[in-house]
C-alpha cells in the first residue's frame, strides 16, 4: 500500500500543494506574529503563492492528461483551463485587498482574510480536478465554508452578519438538494467514480432507472443553481452581495460563480452526456433535458434584468447583473454546441476580469462615501478622469458593447445557440433583449460618473495593488475585445482536447 502511494505522480498536484502550504504558513504567521505587525505582508505572501501556483500550472499546459489516487484527482485539459481562470481571479482580488480599510474586513487588516481566500481557492481547484463524487464534494464544501466566513468577516457589521447567515442557510439547503441528487446516481451505478459512472449509465435502458436518473438530473441542476447564482436559488444573492465587503463580493461574483459552472460541467458533461434518455438507441439524457436548462437560463435573464432595473444600490445592481450573466452562461450550456466549452471558458475569463476590475473602483468609492448608492459616483470624471475612463470601459464590456471582450463573449454564446439547431432561437432573442435592456442600468452609472456634478470629495487615492489589478483587468478587457484570437487560440492549442 505504501509503495503504491509513493509511486503516485504527486507532482501533478504541485499548484494545490503550493496554495495549501501558503495557507498553512500564513495562518501560523498570523497566529504568532505580534499584533503591531502589519498583516498586509501576509497578503503579499498570498500573492506570491498564487503567482507561483499559476506559473506551475502554465508549465503543465503542454503535459498530457493524467490522474492519480485511483482517478479521484485528474489533471486534464478541462481542469487546467478552468484553474487558470480561478487563479487569475483570486490574484486580482488579493491585489485589490492590499490596503487598510473597512471594506477589507476591518479598519485593521485581518490575517484570516488572506488564508481564507487561499483555502477557498484550494477548494475550487480540487473541485476542478475531481474525478470522483467524494473529492468533488469535499472541494465544494471547502470553497463554501471559506466563503461563508468571508461573507461575515466584518464581525461588528450587522449587514455582514446577516449576509453570512443567509448564505449559510441557503448554501446548506442547496447542498442537501445536490447531495440528494448525487445519492440517486450512486444508487443506480454503485460507484462514486465519475468515469465509471459514465460507463455504467451508458448501458442503462430500464425505464425505472432512467426515471431515477431524470430526477437526479433535475435535483442536481436545481442545487447547482445556488452555486452559480441563478434562478430559482437566487434570492440570497442581492442581500449577500450588499452585506459582504466589496472584495468578498467580487470573489463571490467571479471566482465562486466560475467554480459553480466547473462543477455543473463536470457532472452534466461527464455523467449525463453518456446516459441514454429512453432506450439504448435514444439521445443522451443531457440532450433530452436541455430544454430545462434553457428554461432556467431564460428565467435568470428575465428576473435578473427586471431586478437590476429597480436598484440604486450599486452592489445589489451588480448582484442582479450577476444573475443575468449566469443566465447567459446557462444558455451556452443548453446549446450543447461544439463551441460550448471554449465559449464558456472565454465568457468566464472575461467576466472575471471585468467584474473584479469594476469592483476595484466600487470598493474605492464606497470606502470614502460610506454609501452603496450610485450617487456616490457622481462627478467621478471631474475628480479622476483616468479612473472614470477605466470604469467606463469595464461597464461597456459588461453591457456587451462592440470593441470589448464582453461583446465577443456574448456574441459567441448567441452563435452557439444558433449554430447547433434552431430549437433555441427564442433563447437567443431573450438574451439579445436582456442585453439591450441592461444598457439602462449600466448607463445609469455612466450618467452619474460623466454627467453629474461631484457631490462628495474623494480624497484618497487607489492603493498600488488596486491600481495594478485595475490595469490588468482593463488591459485584458480591451485586448481580448480587439484580438479575441489570443486567448481562444491558446485554449484550442493547449486545452482543446
């Protein structure tokens, strides 16, 4: 037994080991360092750890797919591609957190904030590489528990406490529903290994078992709607986004959503794509159930758009916007086109960049105005033209204006919906209408920034880390909007398989 363990290719887990080691070291340093020592040094150590893990991951780009621990951990093209987005997202969030201030959790920076971000990242990375239901669930819960604590890290703030409580309750319910659906899968196949499940389900032709699989599919889909912040488990989103610190909100909006879609794709494409729906010669269960996914996508687009139109609170507005973007991504899943995987990858990459970049400025404004109202952005152009310009670019990208990465991402989803067959043309129309209507609430911020007089004097400057995160986000948003072939060619070359 010991020999077989030592013979495993442990180097495949090097990025995870780096993040784990950094989380342990930083937690110990936080415990033993004197209180007078500035905890920002722990933040910079976290940045170095994520950078090191990301570099190793890039070095693995050309390495063939492999698995260890009886297939429970896989380093395949899927895992490498999506881990890259997770690490970019956490790196930008760490950079935007390099300052003292209330929005970072406390007036004095808390050390636990940094290692909780690392443990959340570790959970998401494990989830990406999971080849087994058990490791997949462990990764999911590591991410979820870290996120619950991060949402309530402002211990003296009642809104932060409320956000954490609502997040825990809703998260617990969705976890129970997801587990219930997974239990049916185990009952039908007798294994927790995803690959063996796919093989076992490809031979299932008993109508009773197929009914159980259909129920399992719907339960897992509903449970994961919480993780991806889409309908029908979307009610927590606005309250949690509003109560959590801005950097944590950015994490939930970008990184946690990415992890949710990774989980969704692992389960749906890895298991239900192999299961016949009605008989051995019928279409797969995933193909048969795609209309349910499309219905959830449409509901998310409509409800999210209507909710965002009513908001004056910037965080709640972006919460509903996040629901709409979740609907767009579910639309790409429902398309089941040959472009599905690279479309979702490109969308999540650009969404991560433009969302975190926007939250860098939101955090900066909220810290000075002590208000989440969009009137806090009034006259930002007069005060800081460069910052206002970057916010304008990011908002245009979120709205999907041509010339930005957001436009290319949305165009790819619409093309995916139309290229496979004509059955989802109605979803493409709903997406176009939702995109056009979204101009109203995004341009509402635009008007405040460029056409209103300054109401409050913003004295502080962006921190160095915030500027760096903002520059990376804006540069990539513009570059990927003009030359989208750069990330897409990289994806096809290294991860296309």
